């Protein structure tokens, strides 16, 4: 049976792709950020994941404001990275796992989550950057199943709904009849706001509350309304919804935090990486 080993979740900021391309990992601005991934890489070597279920939000490559699925699931055998106009390099195509994708899709639809199934899906910086951070010197030794959450066009799914969606995905993975080590990855957040009067807004206190509650008390953040999340974490900080889905996937099992790094700012974002290991 498939086994969920834990989660490694991280912020995604296009500028990170630029820093990787220019080799700026030791630059004083970037070092405190990139150093946060050394422990993650060691942990990944020990966990040997076969598949990454990656929860993120599309930033306009697949869906735009005219068509915006609340939840989407990729079911492709290959995912190609697309040019979003940030000037960052695209990466080599990444393998999919259509078998696991369809197992998840069938299970969550049965559980009354009416998802958009995507047999073609481009991947953007929200997926390519975490893969480059986790496996900097090689093409990722994993296949991926991308889970998309609308964190962009209101109305957004509630935090409570995202948590339940994650639980349904986790049940599907644990029922999947193949010996796979599955790693869960959420990308995005933490607090940031790119537009409007509060552009540049970040909230370290709320970010700490989120990271702490994701360990042992996820219900603490699922109680916030979307409006409260926007107020507390910024218009793009609502990407924390991806992390809530990921925590739902880990389920009720005891999880322990094996690593965290928090660094302000990377571009306009309070950046975080957190590794949670399932007991
Ligand atoms: C930035 C952050 C994001 O989450 C994103 O998708 C794009 C840009 C930023 O801080 O620059
Ligand atoms: Fe983003």
C-alpha cells in the first residue's frame, strides 16, 4: 500500500528561480533562505519518496480569471513547465503518475468533492521552484500529482473545506494498492500581499501561529474565515490554504516537525519551509 511519509512545504517566489539561475545561493540576501533547505534535502534522502503530491495554486498558466476551478487535479503522464513572463528558466518536463492521480480523483469525487480533472497541465513557479530547491543538482527523482486550489479569484474555498479536501486525498493515497512512498508538498505563502494599499504587508506573528498549529492543532487555523485570512496574511497570503490541504492529507496521525526555517523577506513574501514527519 502507498505510504505517506510526511510533508515538506515551502513558499514559492519567482525571484528564487532567478537566484538559482544566477548562482546567488551564497549571496548575503539569499543565504539565510537557501540554507533553510540543507536539512530538508537530508531528510528527503532518508525518506526516499517515489511520488510527490504537490498542492499549489495556478498563477495564470492553466486558468485565468474567466475560468477558475475551485479544486483541480492533474492526471497527465508528463508535466511541462511554462513561461510565465518572469524571465526565469523553465525546467525539464516532470513525470506524472496517472494511476495515482485517477485513484485520488475517483476517491474524492466519491467523497463529494467535484474536482476539475486535467489530463494536460502546465506547471508554474509554484511547482518548479520547490522541486529545484529540494533537488538542486539533479532532475527530480520523483513523479508528481499536482493538486490545484483556487487562492486567486474570490470566492475561495474555506480553510475548513480545504482541510476536509486534504483528508479525502489522504484517504485515497492510503488506500492505493502500490508500494509507494508519497511525499506531500504544499507551496505558497506565508503572509504576503502583492497588490493594493497594503502591498508589502507581512505578519510574522500570524505566520508563526499557522506553522505551530499545522503541527498538532490544524483545527486552530481551519476556524478562520477567508476574510480573516486575507486580513491576517494578505491577499496572496491566502496561499496558506494549500498548506491546510497538505496537512489534511497527512490526516489524524501524529506528526512531528523535523525542520522549520522562516525568513523575511524574500521579494515581497515572508518565506517559510516546514517539514512534518508522520509517526
Ligand atoms: C511573489 C510571491 C508569490 O507567491 C508569487 O506567486 C509571485 C511573486 C513575490 O513575493 O514576489
Ligand atoms: Fe504565489
